């Protein structure tokens, strides 16, 4: 099977959402059965969980935790609902968490395209949401994020399916999103080798983490997230003079006090000759979340092209995986 390029994945990103909508089916669980929720996954497979955790922060009556490691938290029990996500189905950390969740008697669902995770889930009769093969895991977010939304929506008896279906209309105007990403590239064009500092609030932190992951893997460039208001109590004190960072602000506009913090920080940085680009959400809706992700994904591709980096290969990551097989 031919590998789908990042550009073609983004051009047809609505397909991933539609696929999840078409292939999602009830899992039959209710929030009343559980004490907490754990979403297990790493990298491109785990970030959908981080984003959905934030989306459900004011909707969930249960605590939600995202784990990107080999083991589940000590509080995990048979009363924990566990979502395991691995695009390839071969992520060793996620497989280890599957076995632990099984041993604890947790109720589980899986999101994967195959591999050992699918084999285990099939053998154990664990509900599995299938994704298509051929994508780089980091470009398959439309599958995992949309499935996570649908899974938790059913769990809490919410009607987010209609809102998710509405997101599809946004992809009728992809060119405007590409234009926005190109505008951002042009804004930072004199400083492509600076590291990128993504400043967010708590509502957009997961989007910022996703953005950093894409810059790191696709453009081979350092990127970090600083979250307000916490960053105003520590990192803020390092912002003196002209810095070797390109700053991008992603603000959910859900808190007036944080809006003031963003405004003050921008003035502080701009007054000392730093580059600051604002990419705010108009409101905290699924439409705005998917829109921001789409723009920033395109930005990472354009940045990789500008820097002459191969955004399809990740030799350091593959080298580590090879090493771990012999370790």
C-alpha cells in the first residue's frame, strides 16, 4: 500500500472525520459504571486523547487522565474506563498498558489500524474502532480525535455527533486555511531556524502540544509550549530582550483575565523586538478546534519545505525503535 503524503492527508482531512462518523458504533457503556477514565496512547495516537480531555473538561462528570507511558496510574481499577489508541497497533507502551488494564479487569475500547493491539482486542472481544492504513500516525489525527469524541459523547449521553458532522463543512474552504498558514510562514520567514514557543491557555494547551509535535517531527525544529496563567509565574521571568524564539499565541478567549495576560505578554515581547503571531480561537467549539489544528498542520508542512526537511521520515525515532528491539 502506498504511503499517503502529509499534503494529501490534509487536502482530504474531512475523509478521516467522515470515516469515523461512518464506522463508529455503540460501545454500550455508561459513565455511571465508572469512577474515572484513562486514555492511553503516545505521539500522534495519544494527542487525540489530550485534545478530547480538554473538550470534555466541562462536560465530564468523571476525571479523565491521558497516559503516555508503560503503566497505568495506581488508581486504575475495574471501575476505570480505558481507551487505548495506537495507529499501528504495535506501540510497545500502549500494548503494555493494554495488558495491565486487562489484568485489572478494566472495561476497554481500542482505536487502531491493526497490529498486535487488534489481535489482542479481537481475541479478548474488546470493542475496536478501526482506522485506515497508509497514513503517518501523526497525520491520522482526524480518525483518533473524532472517534474519541464519539466514544465519550456516548459514554456521557451527549449529542456531539451533530456538532462533529457540522465540522465537515469547514473543509469546503481549505484554501483559506492554507493561505493563513502561508501568512504565518511569511511572518517568520527571516527567522526559520529559531525555536518556536507556542503560548496557550489551559483550554488550548493540547492544541499547542499537537502543534509542537508537528513542528518537531515534520520540520525537525525545536518547539515548546508555555501555558498561561502558569507561565506568567515562572517562564515569564526569562523574557528579557530579543530572544531566539518565534512566538505563536493560541488563545481560547474563554477567560477575560487570561486575555489580559496574553495582551501584556505580547506587548512585552514586541517592545523588545520579538516576533509574535496571534492565532486565536473565535470560540471554544469543535469547529474552531479542528480549524486551528488544520492551519497549524499546514504550517508545519510549509516550514519543513522552507527548511528543506523531509517531513515523511523520522530517522531518529525509527533508530530508537530499532534499538529498543535489541535492548
